[in-house]
C-alpha cells in the first residue's frame, strides 16, 4: 500500500512522541514547583517537640532546651 511517501505513515508517531514529551516536561516542572512551595521549614520549638514526642530526649531536657530557646 502506498501512503504517498511521508515515511509510510510513521511520521505521526514522531508528532505524538514530541507532544507526549512536551506534556511530560510540563508536568514535571509544575509538580516540582508545587512541591517546593508546600514545604515549610520547621521551627526549633517544633523540632524540639517532635524529638520529645519520639522519646529522643527526656522531659527535663525538653524543658531545659525550650527555656533556652525562648530566652
């Protein structure tokens, strides 16, 4: 069958592949921008509270460090 030249109809795969690559690049860029904006830096008091909740530090150490932070 003659497709009138044009690589036998395979050129549509090139167009489709290019469009798919462009969409994927746009999605990756948008996702990375969104994730970067959602991340919030933890304050020292929040980190101290998290460490106390995990049992990494004692209550006395927690209170002492909290007092030092609030000076």
